[in-house]
C-alpha cells in the first residue's frame, strides 16, 4: 500500500516551537511568514552550486534539524549508490542519503527553514504533498528554490541567473528570457508548480554555470545564489567564505584554461559574445553560440546534454 504523504516525514521535537506558534494563529495575517529555502541536490544542480549554497548556510549559521524524510521510500539507491567504507576485510560505515528540514537563524536573528539533501527519485507528488503539509503546519508563507544550470557563458564574467515564480510580482526586477519551452522536470519545479496552485508564493533562482564547469566545483555560482536569496527575501546571509573560495577557484580555472590554446580561444569567444549581448541588453547575460538569447529548443537541448552526461558519469 502506498504511503500517505504525512507518513513520508517525521517531525522532531525541535519543531514544537514552530507548531505551537502556528497553532495559536487565528488570522492569516498573524502567520509568522517563514521562508523555506530548498536546494535538493539532483540533476538540475550544475557544479553542485545549490547544494554548496545550502551546505554553506548550515556551516555558517545556527541551526537545528526539525524534520526528516523517509529516504528509503524516496531514493533509488542503485541509481545513486551511497558510499560505503571497506577496511581490510570488513565494511565499517555507510553514508546514507538524507533529506532533512532545518531551522536556521540569519545574521540578524531572523528564523528561516532549509530543506536540504538529495532530490527524491520516487513519489514526487506524495513528497510535494508532504512538504505542503509542513508549509501549513510550520507557518511558511514563501518557498525559494536554489538551482544551477549549464549555459554557454564565460567564468570570467559575473554569474547571471534566471528567476521564476508563481507570481510575476515576486520577481519583478528580473528579465523574462523566453516564452514557452519544454524541459525535463525536477522535484523543485513540481513543488513550485503545486505551491502556486495552492495559493502559496513560490519562486526560485537558477545560476548560469559555464558549461565547461558543469561537472566541477564553482563557488561563484553558490555565492550568487545566496546574494539573490538575500535580495528576494530580506534575509541577512553570510557569503564572505564563499567569496574567498570563488577567488581561489577563479585562479585555478584561469591557470587550467591558460594551459590550453584551444580552451583559451573558447573562453575568449564566450567573453566577446557575453560583452556584446550585455551591452545590447543592459545587463542580461544569456548567450547562445550566435551571441543571441538561446531558443527554447537550444535550452532544452542543453539540459538534455547535461542530464545525459550525468547518467554517463553515474554508469
């Protein structure tokens, strides 16, 4: 028998303070207005930028775990084999995947929530329904997704983003790049869609990672995600450590690129396209090989290539 959505998640005693406060709310205007950030690491996290942003928040801010999800019901272990340690003649440890909900406080003492861990492989609708139940019980009024996508942009220019939301007013300053396109789905996308259908504000930002770094580590994208998260929510978030990591990472990438004339030529061409397009569009930075905004077909193809590469690496 299929599990009910509420059976997929266990609320821990640390959640009681949120539950108690929300239970006492009589009018919608009295809700705490918690922000729930989610960075579920899956195929739509180029350079692991979203997961790194969430891990940075956990390493930098006070936090406690308030709920855990049943990963045995949600994760395909053979598709994403967890690591085990073998020592001499025996297995000594197992790194089990996790999907946890944390309560954090920003640098100003403002509480917010972070849903952090692996992206579910199974039961997407039940998982989304379980998150919706937590949204109602904990006093969440907005959800923000942190993701990253591979794009033909150079690492030598500022990281740009695509913003999306259930209501245009939530992301008014951000440009709209495309009309309609079909791309592979993700739990984060389904969560945003279902929250919008339920009348809950949900939005997200996707950092544009240079396609030649999509399988590497790129802290500049993680830093950019947190800067936009702060801009969209008013949270006070630390980024200095990520900035230092991004500067060191930039030096390493420059050295590797400089060692290859072919790679240098590719980056130079991307820089020229980026600068030309940025000057024409006053700061928007999505480029195709022709220096124009990619079509829906090109973006979809880029996603498909990235996902296919993920599958090859997993095999």
